[in-house]
C-alpha cells in the first residue's frame, strides 16, 4: 500500500485506507439469530415505511401538513434503513463502505432531528394554537422545512466526512461496531484531530441543538396545555394524539444521549452497540407503526387501497375467465 509523501516517519509507516466493521462479531454463537432478526426487521421496516409513503401520496384526505411530514419521515427512514441494514447483513468490507456509511449516518441523523422538530411544531400549533394552524402551517412553510432540512443535513455531513477523509490513519483498521461512528473513527487517526473535533462540535451545536430545543419546547408547551384542559376525557383524547410522537422522540433522543454519554470502556462497548441499534434500527421500524398505521385516517386510507386492489383483482379474474371461455 502506498504511503503519502512527507517526513521520514511517514515513509516508514503504513497508512490505513479501509476499515473493517466487526459488528456483533464478538458473539459468534448468535450470528445466525441476529441475521434472521435483522432480516425480519429490515423487511418490516421497508414495508411499513413504503406503505406509509404510498398512502400519503395516493389518498387526498392525507394531504395535510402532519401527513406531509409523516410521508417525508417514512421516505427518510426508507433511505436510511436501505443504507444500514443491507450492509450489516452482507457484512461488506470495502474501503468506501465505512466512509459512505458515515456520511449516510450523519446525513440521516441530522434529517431525523429536523423532521422530529417539524412534527413537534406541527402538533404544538394544532393543540396550542389551533386558530393560527392553517395560516402558519401552510404548504410553502412545509416545503421550506423539508428542503432546508435536507440541505442543512447534507452540508453538515459533507463537511465532516471531507475533514475525516483528509486525516491519516495508521492502524488498527478494525472498528468494534456496526456503524462508522464519528467518535470511534476520529480516535483511530494518527493526525492532529483537535480542529476536526472542534468543527464537528460546532456543526453539531448548530444543526442538532436548535431542532432538539424546538422539539423539547414544543412538547413542554403541549403537555402544559393538556394539563389545563378541565375535562379528563378531553385531556386523554388530546394526549393520545401526541403520545405516540413523544414516545418515538424519547426513544430516539434518549438512546442517542446515552450512547454519547457512556464512557468508552470495554465493559460498556457492547451496551453502546445495543443502544445504537435503538436509534438506527428500532426507530425506523416503530415509526410507521406508531405514527401512521395506528391512525384512523391512515387505516381508512389503507382500507380503501385494499378495497380497490381487491376490486381490480376480481375484475382481472372475470376478464381472464371470459377470455378463456371464448
């Protein structure tokens, strides 16, 4: 392997050009079980999120800001899951795998935070400011939110990955994780990483702290408004509309915070991978189940689609039988 030109030390040192993700290789006796588990999760996640996108696009009754964001979240989760789980199942070990997976992870984590903030703000307006909902949550605002989140996430992820690609890695080249986590990759570098860590911290503060604070503030306002409702039936009805959203947000941010607060020691490294699986694998799985498929409007749209498919199939059978009888 060629080494970059430079000092005498750089000529005598081998530089790492690829990384091997060990995943859950430390538990070989569970490899088959984990493969089957992740395969089932992948199929269910893709089916649930694609179904949500199709229903939101196909049913005119779901053309509202809330379902617009739900459709975008499902589209996001579909892309994210397609980048994470197939590579885990196939155990790809190419040089650009880790770099692309890091870029995808940073992009979709950032997008996920923006989408959750937008949905929490949507619920805040619907519950706390119902008279201003239509004027504030209009089509233009929703479009700006989606485009802005994609641009912001792509810019932040590209800057970080570009900075990492200019670092030198002298070994080891094995990562005890199923993701190219930034904190893990940066520790493997033999370059001076202070400036890269500072840039990552600034970008994280700029692109993740505002969505988190907006989400937190929105749900605090929502809960405060719910507690002011005099009727217990009214409180329960309103809370049921946002409790599922709050559950997903809690799982996502809770496990994310735990992962980055846990000390990096061998005894806790297995727990870090488990908690990482929550916000990378479990959240895309439960999103369509909690956000969409439990909703009455979505169930009605699904019933209509199934009915149309059944009618279409019956007509096709009648036409086929008529053709054969001739």
